[in-house]
């Protein structure tokens, strides 16, 4: 909880018993604020009264009556933090793995400049309202095990939780789960195939056979490396070793 900011007191004339009940707003609620009592009046402006209030979240504040009644001040600031996409700071998880996975998911479906937009936004793949809130995403899926990624069970379906209003109205099932990265790589709609020594496999298959990181193979392929080099057969020696093995 924040400490009460009393700096305003220096600018106030304290309330006296005489004006204590004048146009009292004590015990009234204004949005998240609940008024406890009159603190004083502005020295410069006779009519401007200041009130001790408590926010629903527990923080106290001294707020001008006009700001309360006009709705200019609705909370200690917690409301704004919740509604301006500052969720990352409020839940303190912005640097965690699970938050990164969530943010990646939204990038895939929302960003038309995403490098694989043809697999997501351009196909109409989206994320449901429920999963768009990090708190829901986290509650539903929890922490991913190391090297796991978020995946859609049905690759033609959306990132959907199956239980939010949007999912219920559109009949979207729960369609997300954590999977090890290599499965995810195999699920991607346009599998990338590489050929070496007259054998053609997708990235995930090669990665498994050669015990390589599928993301590394895919990255090399995207960078335009020849297939043999993508698979680490750059040097004659390792290529020979592979031939002997198969
Ligand atoms: Zn608050
Ligand atoms: Zn949903």
C-alpha cells in the first residue's frame, strides 16, 4: 500500500468545526473513492475543499471535492494502471517466460508485419478476449516447462480459452496448451523441408534424427543456407560420418 501523500496540506487551511458539515460528502462514494472526512480548504480558493478518501484498493488520498464529483479523479491511480495496458507492472511478471509467451502470441495474431503473418493474421487466426488478458492466460495455462511453447491443439482454430464470453458465443473450444518446441515446429502450417543425401524431411524430423535444435535449422534455412549446411554438414568430415551412420 502507498503512503498517504500529505504534501497538499501545506496549501490548505484546516477545516474548523464551523464548516465541518457544510455540503458534506462524508461517507459518499465516488467511483473507487470513499470519503472519510474533510481535511481543509485551499488557501487561494475559498470554495475548494479537500477530503480524506480511501480507494477501494486500500490506498488513502486527499482529493479536491470538485475532482471527486466531476469524476476527474476516480481512484488513487490503480484504476488507470489496470486500464491503460500497464498490467505488466501491476502483476510484476513482465520479465517472466510465461509473459513473454503470452506477448508473442498476441504479436503473431495482431501484428500484420509479423514475419509469419501468412500463418496467422492473414488466415484470420486470432486470440479470444479471455486469453488477451494476461491474468486469464496465466491462470489457465500456468508456467510453461523449459523450452515449451504455446500451441493450438487444432491448427486451424484460434488461440481460445473455451470459457470467456467470446468463446461461449462463438463456440470456440479450449484450444491452447504448452508443447515442447519441436512439436510446435512440426505443426506450423508450411513445414520447411530439407533434402540431404536423397532424403527429405521436415525441420523437426531432421532435428530429431541429428539431435539438433530445430529452431537453429529453421533459422539457417530462412537465411538462405544450402540444405546440407543448415543441417550442419558443412564440413566433408561430418557429412561422411553421417553417411556411415545411415
Ligand atoms: Zn486504488
Ligand atoms: Zn476465450
